[in-house]
């Protein structure tokens, strides 16, 4: 049995200018995308339908591919990494995003979806344990369980839209999105290790996968998947007609894609320099503030249970962030971590 220690997370010190810059970029870009996402899926055409998430994901992935390609060409120029894990992560990631948007389309209020997705560290931790062998302590699971409980309480807030309600189908889509998040987290960590081994064996420098190439290749597979589904379901044509008839939505979708593409620069900088769980913590804390802004901007009716959920979420996130900062501060201690008991080969 292996001892559960913070060293198992490959943590790098969080108290650096690089980390602070990435966090600032993620906060600025994705708080904007959160509000734009809510605006987009509140819009209805004459038949009462919303814009298809697959159409939005096609445009978003295209913007990310463009930014990633420019970054690779100008700054990185490495040889293409092994593609299998990137393909799996890209396909699962675009499915996750689409399922999350589908939960919004089917009535799950934006703040509930935001808060529930904030607990995606739980499936990521499970995914890393299954796919990459990383282990975590019980306290870490409890902290994220607090966030899950908070999302349930926040769901009692009343939306100004009569179509917003917690539906069984919406919860199904949201659960599917979180499952995909867990798979992506595990595959990304495994992919980083495989790329480093592959390049070191061939003497390629730098050995680690670079942020722009990760953004480029991941979103290429996201774009391909989204395009196939959008064409096959008619979402591409419907999205064109929808945006043609409602020009304000066209502008917001373009803004959404742009903010996402710029924000992904900071995301992939973080995921290549740090553990995917660290990225999840950053995005989780950002979503907490996005939640509060969304509740205020879109006029949700707050009650006692919702406020209690916000407080519980704040406590849970504070415990998570405190634990991560404490672990990163002590990760440089010259202590060699060993197993409690060694596995012995069978005779």
C-alpha cells in the first residue's frame, strides 16, 4: 500500500509570477465567457428554440485552433506529439462542453450548472486514480463533496426565466458532462507523461508538451468532432439561420469564441506547467465568482438555502485552496517519500 502524500501530485510551487499571470488570464477571460454563455442560451428564436451547443462549439474550437496554430508557428515549432491521447481528450472535452450546454438548454439554471461543474475535481481525481495511478486523501474528497452539496442548495434560487427548472434530463446531461471531465483529467495527465517519455527517447527538446501545441491539437479533435455532429444533426444550418435572424446572438457567440481562445492560452499554460488538478482548482474558484456575478446580473431570487449554499461553497473552496498552497510550499522539503510496504515479486 502506498502512503498518501502531497508529493504524489507532482505539484510545483504556486507562488510564482507565471502562475499568477495564468490565474489572472483565466479569471478575466472565463468570467466573460460565463456571462456570454448565459446570454446565448437565454435567447430564443420564433419557434422557442435555443442555439445548438454543437454549433457554438464548432465556432469556439475553430477560434482555438487558429490561436494555437499561430502560437505553434511563431514560438514553439516542436515535432507533432503522439496523437492518441490528444484525440481522446479532445473528443471527450467537446462532448463535456456540449452536454453542459445541453443541461442549460433543458432548464438547469446557469448558476446550478456552474456550481455543479465546479465539483468536477471529484471525477478528475477519480479519473487520475484509474488512468494514471494518482492517489488523494480522504480530506480532499470531502472538500469537493462540500461543493457538490453547495450546488444543490444554490439550485433553490429562483430564475427570472419560466423555462428554468431542475429537470431530470438536464441533470442527466450535467452528470454526463462531469463524467467526461473526469476522463479528460486522467487522459491529460497520462498524455503529458507519454509525450515526455516519447520525446526523451528520441532526443527531442523540449521533452514536455508545450501549451500552444496542446491547444492546437486538442481543439483540432474538438473541432472535428463538433463539426461531424453539427452537420449530422442539422445544427450547423440551424445555427446559421438562428444567428442570421438574431444578430445580437451572432456578436455574443463571436465574443464567446474569442474570449475562450484567449483564455485557453492561459489554461494550457497551466495544465502543461502544473497538474490538471491544479487547473481544476483555479477554474473552480473562478466559477465561484462567476456564480455570484451571474446571480446578480440576471436577477435570480436568492433565498436562505441559496445563501447557505454560497457560504458552504466558499468554505469548501477555501479549504481546497489552503491545502494546495500548504502542499506546494512544503513540496521542496528534502524528504524522500517511500511506500509503507513494498510490493514484492511473487516467487
